[in-house]
């Protein structure tokens, strides 16, 4: 699960994602948050956005995927198990995102 975080300049991933994807750090960078700036491990990965089509009569759903290369930082989720990715402006601003108060969203890339 990911949280769209318009306040985050970069996308961040939890230790669970790092472990599940067998990622290794590519460096460190100071990352700011409520506890000040801390040197934090950086990882390279891709973030994919799936755009599905209406199901065919056979039940098959076709989709296209747009994937963005990302260098993101490790973070500790405030409540483990709720979300493991903070999707930051480095990904969100590669397209146009419209959110409505009724829970619907439109993403164009």
C-alpha cells in the first residue's frame, strides 16, 4: 500500500519493501522530517502505475503500465502494516493528478 504524500519531495520505501524486493543501498542522503535531518539509505527502483481497460466479455482485463525509475529513501512507517510506500512529488508531478472529495482520482501521465 502507498500513501500519496504531496509534502514529500521524494518517494520513500519501508524496510519491508526493501527486504521483499532484495534492494541494496546505492548511497546515503540527509532526509528531513519531524526529527530533523538524518543520513538515510537511498535505493534505486521503479514505480509502476497500472492503467486498466474495461473487461472483455471473456473476463480478461487488458492494461498498460507506465514505470518510472526512482531513487528513493528508506523510511519508518508511523503505523507499520498500513502503508509501506510514500509516493512523493518526484513521481506524482510526472503527470497530472486530480483528487475529488468523493474518493475518486484521475491520474494522467
